[in-house]
């Protein structure tokens, strides 16, 4: 994301938040009003999915699988809010 003309790199977790927001159909609203403009249900859903994906990634790595299977969504199917 650009801030005041300077490029600010995002952490992996921040990129994951944006990816999940897009999957849930919330990315446009995040762009318009920011994370604070989302409801507690929406932010909780995003946070829960971030946690689940991080857990899946850690499990995949400990099981000797590559990180790509966890990063690809790990077979999760989500319903839009």
C-alpha cells in the first residue's frame, strides 16, 4: 500500500488479511472506510480465518508438506457475509 508517496511493504499477515477480505467480498469496503469501518462480526471472521490459515500452514510445515498447500486455502470454502 502507498502512504504519503512512500511504499510501505506489507507483512505476510497483512497480505493474508487483504486476501481474506477479498474472498469475503469486503475488500472494496476496507479500501473505502478502512478496517475500523467493518463490523465486529466481519473483523472477527477475518481474524478467525487468518488464525486458521496460519494454523494450517504450521501444521503443513510440521507434516513435511510444502507451504503452497496451506497458502492455497487448505480446502476451506467460505460464504460471503
